[in-house]
C-alpha cells in the first residue's frame, strides 16, 4: 500500500551527504541512457501558475512527477508522487519542499566536485534565502572551504544568514555590502536569487572561479550579465533541453551571439567523462542549474525505501 510522507518524515531521513550521492547517481543514469527527464511545464492561470515536472529511472525502479501550484498571496507547497516502473503501482506521495531545497543544493555540490579547482577554499554567496543555505552546505561538503561571504539586498537577512551558517558549518561566514565585495577573489561563487536583472557581473570574476548559478530557472530571470557568460570557459547545465526553455542566463546571451548552445555541456556528460568540467586552474567555469524532476525522483525513492524499512509514513487508502 502506498504511503504519505510529511516534511517532518523527509527531514528525519534525508541528509546532504545522501542527496549528493543520489543526485550524482541520477546524472550517471542519464549518461547511461537508463533514465529520462521531462522538462518542467508551466500552466498559466488567472491567479498563478501550475508547475509540473516528470521523469523515470528504471535503474532504481521509480517513475513519477513533482507538481506545485503558485497562487498569489499563498505559500507554495511542493508534492512528489512516486510509482514503480515494474508494476506501475503508486508507491508514495510526499511533501517535497525541503527535499527540493536539499537536492537543489546537492546538484550544485556535484557540479562543484567536477568543475571547481581542487584547492578551492572560499565562497561568495549572492542571495540569503532558504535555498542559499543548502547551496553553501553542499559546496562545503565537496571542498575544504575555509570562509564565505554573503550579500543580499536586506542587511538583516544577510547578517542572519552569516550568523546561522557560521554556526551550522563551523566556518567563518561574513556579510558584506555589495555583490562585488562578495565575489572578489572567491574560488566558488553561488547565485541563488529570484531577480530578473543580473546580480553578478563578469568583470568581478577572478581567473579560476567556479560559478553555481541556481536561481534563474525562468526565461524572464537573469542572475549573470553577458560578460560573466562570455568569460566562462566551460559552461555546463543540468539539462540543455530544459535550459533552452527557461534558463534566462543563457537564452539572452545566445540570442545576441555571446555563446552558442553547441558550446554547452550536460552535467551528465561531465560526470560520465565525455566532457570536461575544467581544463586548467585558470579557467572560469559555470554551472547553470534549472532543477530536474529526475533529481527529485531518485532522492524521493531513496527516502521512500528508508521510510519503508523504518515503518514510517501514513498508509493511503488506495
């Protein structure tokens, strides 16, 4: 019988280490051709948007989808539905807001593992929302980070982020007063915002920097200016076909001829060794994260299997 898992259930099980391992495996499955991902669809309504994303990973026995409705004035809730690729039966419905936050951070962590310099020790984070927290946590899991800086528009938000993350990660995290000061000489730069205008300028970047751009998952959003994209020697995304639909950071520079889609690689190809995430220590590398249903499904399946072992969850009457 299928089970329902709450956010509390998911958080009792899922760790960043687990998510890093599972998300990396999902890209290996894509590279092997034993998994598929369907780009996000957005159904526009008079009061908001219904978002729907699906995929399948027969290699781990799961297929399904994540959906979330956005209605003006109300909080967003994410739900994940898992079904068996062997029998087609429903396995689980779970609340997936925190799962999505963790797997999004994990995707940037996996990209950092393959694209950042081995000696990377500093991070600049633009954005101080809840998603930025797991971005920094994941990077700290794959590199020996000594310190980080954070910038966001509201001083109180960036100060709280710095205080909380210093305590959580055991590193020095300081709040700064500009985006330029945040990324100056940083080995890894993270952008996690909902802005429609660039917050990262290419002229601020130092040779050897790796960028995780994780907020611009809509064609109307941009976090990087054209110069940041132009200076990036290696550009990788989680899924090129999805990026063509919604990655504002790439769509606009490509329209103006700054870069071509043919120059961009899938992260699955980097993990499989068919493309390089970095060629020299001097290169600037860029990972554009859109967020894939497959990441949700494989991570959700991992959570589901552990929940079943522990006897967790509420049985659904169908």
